[in-house]
C-alpha cells in the first residue's frame, strides 16, 4: 500500500473527508490544502482507516522474563 492510499478507509470516512474538504474550499482554502486538512481531520477523529491493511506490524507482546521483572 503506497503512501496516500485511501483503500483502508470506509465509505463513511470517505464521505466525511469529502464533506470537510468542501467546507474548507467554501472558506477559500485551495483544493489541495482542503483535501489534506480533511483527511487529517478524519484521521484525528477516527484514528485512520478502519479496514484491515497496512504494513502488517503487530504490537509486541511482553516476554515472560519481562513480566517476571515487573512482579
């Protein structure tokens, strides 16, 4: 998945971004900047795309040794 790929966003998130971008454009923000701001807003509110995808990295699980050190 390339940078800027919107395939992991839901239809609802895409509609939100389009509506937000339109609102920015109505206030005189250039189209490219309005789109960037709109996606930043969607990411901040929803935490990014909701569909599975991306780099495949997982959160690291603590090792038994690390758990024992905490106790």
